């Protein structure tokens, strides 16, 4: 009998055992880490040669925009789950994307996946403390999952140190580090700019419930089930008038008939809104036979439109709160972005507070930089010693691949010095 050997390590995907199923991207990043290879190099060397038409996946727009859809319902989700299954011989990876839900949502996945990488900083800290392999749950990819249902805090999408967005496929095989500055993205600082509102909380729970659904989702997550249920609700609650039920749900008059008569798929936020308005989970909406009760007004009319920040937000209070909080200091630019106002408006309104924020941020950047330097120096020393321990001569050339993987370079003077003294120390031993 021929032994089937996988080309890539067959890691156990992180699943409900740890609370939430990890995303396919998260799995691929961990496979890259297990091979000590950069994630994009893994994709370039192993995945791309196996694609029939790698075209778009070779270019940077793929990494900028489309890579996120690996977790979604489209072509990249299919291709990458199939390839990863065949490379690792690990089955069932489509469940780590939204593919099981593809019959319910439009093929282009409107409103499904967030446009930027999001994470819960407190969850990342907990993964570390509990010895769970660091990973990003699939739930975090959903655009409407805006609050961590475990910690009741807004999901983060800016690095706590440099304020940058994260890349979907990190160069280094570690999703918990900022793809721009390398700092750990987790923290347990309690400071929040905006408290989650009730709707965000309900949505977070509905979405968690949706993805926690057991196997066999494909059998009931179907557009035909949705139509049957909505038609029954229209008969029961609106004298058979789809347009009236549409309005009761806070949708446009024709929404329901487009879905039922024309077979159009609701955009994902609309589907979520329907669950929310009826006060039922996805599974109950689609599979139960119990009559649905009258929809509740849940602020639906602005569906699909990102709500503008409340203009009455008291900027001064926020700035003061930020200064007093234990959360990581952020730049004025980041703060302005988070508040949805321009930097100049913030400066004009609260010059003193802005000055204080800026000083606090500068100081923290400086001390972080010192810390980072120390960490880098330690890393270079331990890499050099590691090389000696394996019986190799610690030449710069031999060290290079490891340095590259750690984003370090001996061109930096302080690292060159650290390397030389570590090397001297090992020789003189
Ligand atoms: Zn959390
Ligand atoms: Zn950063």
C-alpha cells in the first residue's frame, strides 16, 4: 500500500474545542509557521504553481484586496480550501471559510467580509495566556462582527502602536504581530473610544451562533428555505403582501419580492437584519416551522450604509478619557480617524489635550523603540548561539536566512555589534 504523504504539515485546524473555528487564512499562516517559511513565499512557491490560472494571485492587488475573500464564498475560498486540503491531506477546510453559506448570499459576497483585518486584542492576550496556538477565528472576518461577544468591546483594526491597518496575508507567519511595525496586537487595556451599541451586540451574538452551527449547514442554509419562511411570514403577518412585510422589516418595498420572485440573494447585512428583526437565529429562521412574530424595529432603514459617527460625540471627554486610560497611547492621527473627525478640527477644538496626547504618544513610541531594540538584540544573540549549538560556525552568511525570517538585518549597527560580541563569546568559550 502506498503511503500517502502530505507535502505540507497536516496541522489540526483550531475548532470549536477552543471556542471558535479559525479562518482558512489563519490556518495557512500557521502551516507556514510550522515550516518556518514566510506566508507569501509558501503561497508563491507551493500554491501558485498548482493553480490553473494564477494570473491575479501573482500581483499585489491580490494581497491588498482579494486575499480576504479566501475566508469568503467565492473563487479564492474554493481554490485555497481545495489546495490546502490536498497539500496537507487535512479534510473539511471549507468549513473554515464561509463556503457552507454560499447558497444564501450573493456570489460576490457583498457586505460579508470586513474590508480590513480585525481582531479582539483581549482575545489575543487570552490565547497567549491559555497556551492556545495563536489564531484568528473566522468570525472576526465578518464585516458585521464589530464587537467581541466574549469581551464586549469593539474589534480593533488599527495597530495599537503605529495605527496602521493589517495585511490579510502577513509576510511573517504570525497574525498576532503588526504587519507594519511588528508589535504584538493584543493588549488588555480597558480604554474604548466607543462603547458597543445594543444592535452591534445582538449582531455579534447572532453571528457567533451562526458560525457555531454544527456540520450539515449546507443542507439548511439555503435560499429556498429563506423564501419559504418569508412567504409564510408575509401570509401570516401582512395579508400575503410581500411589500408590506418588507416595510415592516425596514427594507425597501421591493426587497422581498426580488428575493422570492426573482431569486436575488439578500446582501449579507440584510439577511442578518432579518434575523435580528424577527429576533431569531439563522438556524431558527431557516429551518423552524414555528410562525415568526412581528418584526421589531431595529434601526433597519440605514441598512448597508455605514452609520456616520454621532456628531454630538464630546471630543474633549474622549481625549481626556484616552489620556487617563491604561490602554496603549495612540497618535493624534489615529485618534482623529477613530473619532471620524479631521486632525485639524481636533487640534482647533482642544489644543492642550491634543498636545498632551501627542506627547504621551511620542514618549511611548520612544520607550517601545528601546524595548524593541533590546528584543532584537536578544534575538540576534540567541540565533547566533543556536547556530553554534548545532555545531555550525556562526558566520553571517549562515545566520542570514534566520535573520531574514525574523526581519532582522546586520546592516543595523546595534545588531551588528550584538552579533559580533555574541560570536566572540561563543568562540572564547
Ligand atoms: Zn475578545
Ligand atoms: Zn504597528
